[in-house]
């Protein structure tokens, strides 16, 4: 329907010009006689059959316009929620905390696309050396996702950012299977982390508040899936290759 509404004015003009000159001057698409309607339909068909590339051109123009509008809307949303995005006081901050640009990731440890993005994001943050990297725990794929996020958030609170960094990466790189207290304890042991205080803290109200706040922020930003990234004034919704992220990064710095 959007494509049809966008292409209609161009077709109407082409059809009008295809009619007799006098008819073209008086052409009114809303008040056509049956004969005029038949001529209009024939002209439209003939024009599109002769120029099928018009459909491609109009479709691309519409997509470009929608993408530009989405980018503008996203920039406004980021500006309106900047404090919660970039300085909430409880999210993990990695990479270079003093970096000249911030990359924020909304993630779910059970999300296949988050797993796919992990290596590229970690490599980009490490190789660049000047990216401040923030993680927003955003579990949306069931109870295992929630339990995994609770464990990571509690680890940050009771064991610090180094332990969190290991757990965050480990959920993608080595952890497999059901998320239970037993599997989490074994997972932490493999990483050289004491699981007991983390397990004791993971169901606390303060951990719950972090997840709830992140869900409220995601709703405000119209985020419905993972991964979603905020980079500079841009929002990257869904998985993107690291090459695309590098280009956005260069544009944001430029």
C-alpha cells in the first residue's frame, strides 16, 4: 500500500501526459468519467510495461525516505533518553571508559544474533582502543535469558567489572545448555570466579530493578529485538556486520 500511494502521483502525471493535450490540462484523477478512467488505466499499464524500472526507482526512493525518517526519529529518541543510555550508574562499562565515543549494546545471552555479533563487537572494541562500551542486559527470550542476565548483573555488583566481562563473553563462547544454579556454578568455576556470592545476590530486588529499568528504556527507544546498538547518534537495530559498524563509527567521529 505504501508503494502504491507513493507511485500514484508519478503514474497519474504520466497518464495525463499520455492523453490528448487538452485532456492533460484538465486531468483530474478524482473526477474521471468512465471513458477517462479506461484511458487512464490503459495509459498506466502501457507506461509501466514500457518503463518497468520506474517501479524499482520509486521503491528505492521510498525506502531511502523511510530510512532517513527512521534515522531522524532514532536520533531524537537517543537525545531524549541520553542519561539513561549513557550514564545510568549501574550498567557495565568496558573497553576504554574514557573513550571518545560510546557503543551501547542491548543484548540477550540466548539470542543467536547476539552470539553472532559478539566476536566482531569484542574485536572492534579491543582493536580501536578508544571506544567506551556499555552493556544493557535486556533478556527477552524466556526464563533462561532472565536467569543468565540476573547472574551477570549480580556478578557485576558483587565481583566487579572484570568478573562481569568474563561472564559476558563466556555466555557466548563457552556456556551451553540449560541455565540453572548448578550449570552457572560450574560455568563460574571454569572462569575462575567464586559463584556462591553471585548466586546469593542474583534474585535481589536491586538486580530486578536493573532489568526492569532496561526494559523501560528499551520501550522508550522502541527497541523490540536484540541485538540493538546505540553508536553516536545512530541506532543499529538487529545484527550488522562489523564492517558496517566500523563505517558508522567513522561517520560518527567525522
